[in-house]
């Protein structure tokens, strides 16, 4: 019995030593992963089914490669709940910073708040939230709408009936582009906004909406402002199908590839360039500066630019 007890004691001591060794090894691996020196940034993007958001993604990846940092990119698929889940996952993974391309101004705010509560720097790109991030990189969306309405006013000699296609309701770009458009319209009392409705940034929805407007306002529409190019291209399809494009001035925003080619071909009157690559890259650059405790701009605004047939070659790649 004593011999059995001795053997058992030896086995217990061996197991304890082995257990300690295993724990030490695990800790060492964790520390090695933590101290490997590479910065990791989590990114939650509004919707990778949208060409403009894909361009932001490309800008993020290009700058990340340039700076030697790792990015984990998630598609929120236009869901604020999914965006919050993604941010919670980034927090659990212990990323060094989080970039949020907000789905909505209000509904995406909890995601920003969660990151800040976890002590992780959070940067909003291309959209604002009620909750204030540590930094913002984007453009003044109201400026794009101001450029668009001024273009319509010039082409229509300051008078006529226009319609406006809204983006996804409640998203920062939709709110600000609407405000910017209506503020400029006050300067042109002979220009009337006779219809406005959301097409949710969608080409297909815009095609259907434009068809409905043409039917309901036969011969009364002189100009169309679509708050993004996806909707602008949908509206263009409807106008061309109805054979009335030559009678109606159309402008949209973002300068995606399809829109630029349509401008060059003389089908789309104008688009407003928004530098998606610059915004994506700027967000990563800001994140890295924050992580390294370097000086950074709390707000970085990249100007919009009007693109017409006269200067479109500058933007075509």
C-alpha cells in the first residue's frame, strides 16, 4: 500500500510539473503573438455590394500593405446590428484599432461606443455617428449636393422642375446630401423640387422609381439629382428607355467607373467625384498614427470635385 501511495505521489508531482509546463508554454505563445510587432486593425464596412464601398476597401488594403499592418475587413451588409457584432468581435480579438464605415447615424453609434469603452481607438470613415469617434476621415456630404444642385441650376438657367433620389434613410450621407441640396435650392426660387423619394442607394430601385416619376409627371421633369451613382445609373436606364434623356439633365455622386464612362460617352451629364481610395487610405493612416501615439488630425476632409465630359479623362483609369 505504501509502495502504491509513493508511486501515486510521484505521478501527481509529475502531472503538476507537466501542467505547469503546459501553462507556461501557452503563455509564451500568447505573449509571442502579442509582441510580434504587427499592428492589427478591424474594419467594418457598410456594404461590399456597393462599388463605392469596394473602392474604400481597396484604399484601406493598399495603405495597409504600404504601412505593413494587418487589416481584418468585415461586410456589415447594411445591418447596424451586424456592424455591432463585428465590432464586438474585433474587441474580443484584441485589435489595435477599429475603423467603422457606419450603416446609420444613430443605429451604428453603439458600435462606436463599444470600441471606445474597450479603450480601442475608433475611426469613422465616410460617415458620421451620433456617438463621437476618436477620429473621422471622409468628405462633407452636403458639399457634394451643393455642387450637384448648382450644376443643375446652371444647365437649367435657374428654373425648372427637378426630382431627387435619396439614399438609405437615416444614413449620414443621405441626411447631409438632402440638407445640402435643399439649402442651395433656396437660392433658386424658380427651381421646384416636385418629387423626392429613397431608392436606397440601389440601381434597380432607382430604375423603378424613375419610371414611376416619368409616368406620374409626364413632360414636367427637367432635372434629376441622384444622391449616388448607383441610383444615377438606374435613373439613366429609365430615361434612355423612355427616350427622354436628351430633355432631362441628370447628375449623381461618387464617380464610380460606370458613371465616369457614361459621362465620357455623353449619356450622363455629370457626376461628383468622391475620393474613396483617399478616404480608406486616410482612415488606416490615421489609425496607425493613433496606435503609435503620433500626432494626427481628429477630422480629415477630402474635397468633392465636379466631373463633366470636359475633365472626365482625368478621373478615368
